[in-house]
C-alpha cells in the first residue's frame, strides 16, 4: 500500500537543488510522487512501500544533502550548515583580499603567481566544493541549475589563469591577465548571498520554532494512589490527570477537573490577556498558567493536541506550491541552459569582432555568474513561508497557501450566521410562562440535549427553578420541537406548526405579540399544556463584538458580504439590517448554501466563512474556505484557513495578508526578471562599444548576491504587516 513520507533535507542552497532532488527521486523505482520545497527544506514523497525509503534517503545523501529524522535534528543540522557556510565565506573572503593585495601591491613573478593560484585553488576546493559537487550531480541528472553556472564561471576563471601561468608564451602579451582574484571573489560573494539567505529562511520560521519551544516535554501526573510523578508528555494516556502549577505550561489538551487559573493562550490564539479558566473549561498544550493551580484531565494524545495540529498544518502548508511558484520554477529550469548559450555566444562574438581573447573570456564568465537564478527561485517561497508565519502569529492558520493567490480577487464573502457572525450560544431573552408552567417546561426540556433545551433549563436554574424528574413518554421531533406525555400532562413545546398539528389554537393578540418578537430578530418557542396555549419563551443569539466593523473593513477591501442562514426570514433580515448587509438568504439547508456558493462563483471569486459540519460542502465549493477554530473538526478539515481567535476580523486580515503577499511576490519576480534583463547584456559587453564599460566577473558575483538578498529582505517585510 502506498505510503506518504516526509523528510527534512538540510544543505539545499537554492531552488534548483530542490528541483534536482525531485527529478532524481521521481526516477527511482517505487517513488510514486515527489515534492521538495526549498523554502522550508522539506520533501514529501509517496512511496510504494517502506523498502523504498532507504534507497531514497541514500540517493539524496549521495547528491550531497543531509536527512534529519526530526525537527530538532534538522534545526541542529541547519545551524551546522549555516555555521559551515559562514566559515567557508570567511575563508574565501580572506583569501580574496590576500590575492587582491598581491595583485595591487606586488609585481608579477613566479612566487606571487604561485601564491595567488594556491589560495584560489584552496578557495575553490574548500569554500566552493559544494558548488562543484552539486553541479556534477545536476549535469549527471540533466538538471542545469545555479551550481552549474557558478562552477563553470569560477573554474573557467581559474583554469584560464593557470594556463597563463604555465604557458605565458602561448598568448599575446595583452592576453596574459590572471583572473584568480575573480575566481575567489565570485565564491566569496555567492557564499555571502547564500549565508544571508539561509539565515533569513531560518528567521522566517521563528514562529514555528517558538511553538516547538513552548511545547512541554514533561508533565506532573497524579497516580491512582495520589502521588505526583514527573513523566514524559509522550507517556500520557487519555483519562490521565496532570497537575499544572503556577508559572508552568499546560502539557496536554484537556479539561480542568479541579481548581482555577488564569491561562495565557496568546501564542496559540493571539488573545492578548490571560483568561480565567475553571472546572469544566478546556485548556490546550503549550498555554501558560500565569496564576493559579489546576488539575487537567487528558483528552487528546500528544500528537493530536491543538499545538501539534498547528505545527503540522504550517509545515504541510509551506510544502505546497502556488501556481505562480510553479511558473517561476519552470522559467528557472529553462533559464540556466539559455544563459550558458548566451555565455558561449558572447565569447564567440567578442572573438569574431574584436579578436580579444581576454575580453571574450571575461564576458563569458561574467554572464555565467551574474545570471544565477537565485532571486527568481526565492521570489515566491520566501514570501509564502513568511506570510504563513505572520498569519499564524495573529491566529490566522493558512492550511492551503494556494488560496493566497485567490484572495486578491475576492468579490463575495459569504457568512454562515450561527457560530460565525453570532456567538452560537443560545440564551433566554424573555419568558411569558408562569412559575409552574416554566417548571414543567424546563423539566421536559431537561430530557433533550438540544442547545435550545439546555438554554431553557439553564434559565430556569438561574431563577431558582430546579427541574423535576419525569417518567413519561418523550419525543423529539427534529425541526419542530418536543412532546411529552404522562398520566397527568401532555406538553407540546416548539414552533407554531407543531402546536397547530396538535390542535392548539393561539388567539390573534398572542399571535401579534409573537410576530413582534420575531420581527426583532429573536427566536421563539411556544408552550402548550393539555391542549391549551400557555405562553412562550423568546431566545437570542447575540452577535459577536466587532462584527459590523469587520464587515465594513471587507467592503473597503472591495468584497461584498453575504449572509447564508438556516434561520427564518425575519431573524436573518433583522441581523442583516443590524450589520448593513444587503444580500442575505434565509431558511437555507446545507445543499441550498452549496448551490448558492456555486451561483455566486459564476459572478466572481467567493470566500465562505462557517463553523459547522453542515458548512463543509460550502467550504470546499468556495474558492476560499475560512473556518472558526470553535467549529467542528470536519469543517476545519474542509477549510483552507482556520481563524484561531474565532474573530470575524480575521477574514479581513486574511484578505489583507493575501493581497500584501501577492504584491510582494510580484515585486520579487519583477526585480528578479529586470535584474537579469538588464545585467546579462551588460555582462555580455553590449555597453563596451559605446561607453567602454566591461563588467568584471567579480562585480557580476556581487550583483548576483545583491539581487538574492534584496528579494529575501523584501519578503521579510511581511513579518511586520499591520492588520
């Protein structure tokens, strides 16, 4: 049976490294699919069976990359890789300075030339070894990447210099120039760019590392005999009870069974202030007990906690490629062979029209170096991984980064009402029943688990009315209400249709009163006892705070809000009037919402925001599905974005983040393309006939390094985006 395997791959220096691994992996027998992401250094592979994994890992290592078994090992290897890259850069830079000093201050002589060649050779062997190793593997697999360009450029400069030293009389005097400094400086500048890129990538994933750090490794377990024992979090089982002291992180997802505490959940939900939690409340792993002492019953395994889900979703999301990213990858793979052709063309043109071999070699080498497609390859992935981290920091969990490209064109944002725009917590607004009638009604409702029934029972308890234990026949009629019957009473509680079916008459005065309550947007349940109408209970589901402002923000972003609700026309119209929403639909079943989303999609891009299981089809059908974290697990699986704060303002923030990310990606691609369009002709020497400008390979390496760093720094601006 096919098996999905995720590997942490250390040592990739550019996007073409990930492309090379992908191509090699796909050629292996037993590898069904391969997707390697340079930005977060991971690879996802679908293998025929477990036996293929060992072969795959061996092949990746043979290409010159490392495999880490877990994130901790990966972080360690990446740190070692960055430190190694820094040391290689420092050596190359120091060697380059010495070579340049000898060129400037010293006179040409055998000793000076030997010393310069020796330093350049050591630089290529020590500092530039990875470029040659990866270039060889790339050519072998017919994948002409950036490493090929660097290897060709530096080796050409060094070999030409070596030829000049060994056979000076074979060349005219004006062609006896040595390019050893160019060879060493190219390695130094490229390594500097790679070093800064790797550090920036590591910083872009800081939020993930912070989440890992707040995840507790141990817990204080209460044993059956009452003793407290410190155990590994991995050892906790469902139903275990752990103690969380003041100042400690909660080790598991669970429910408080004893005590109370102020819990700081800012790292997970973005809530700025600690929230008091007591017995019966749910707490999550990684949150901090700032004040109090609680006992928590484990409700989820260590790999099923909210914190683990966030980490997994972020990692999974950042491995997916957007259409614009795939386009850049295709261009990058075509780009390298084209550059090699341009380099050869520049060499032959210079030789034919000027006969200057030195200029021809210099131009060819410069074209190879200045056109390294690092900036092009980094344009999308660095922006995406930074956007994912920025969103997660503010409670916006983007499961599918492809939607980032869609939100910039969103025309409609359709909302489910209950639990999304409203709190989803039904409460009694008013009661028109006598004390005895309310006692009987609450006792009947206590037999049901429906949210409305619970609200009635709670209201009765708040008014010191304790439900009686009933032994009669109880019937729950879905969509209508409940009926209870025993030797003394027949109680019908529900909507007007249910009462009418049971022969209960309501006078015009009461009907007018009921109609007035419905016009106010409140729900209502009617009560009849022994065939006589006794009164009603009005219900409310309050809007969440800040909803109107959030919808106004969406309008400013060019998106029209739409309400899709299963509630009746009067309730929905009242809510829509409160929020200033012109487009709303009532009495909608799940299939009706689904069809309405399809209809809206024909007019433009649609975002659907919901929270229930019944919203899942609409979440999938919409261009972008956004789910409240308080929603069902099925809904969260169906959605593309999860709002950890359960705040509708997150919808507008998601749109802003998407628009800003796409703008950043376009800026990056623009810079990468313009850089190559301008610099490659200059490197080839087109300005020399007019202005006498011929770019040195050293400056070509510096320009290439600058372009990559510019793209990375531009992407990192997303970390400071304000919502």
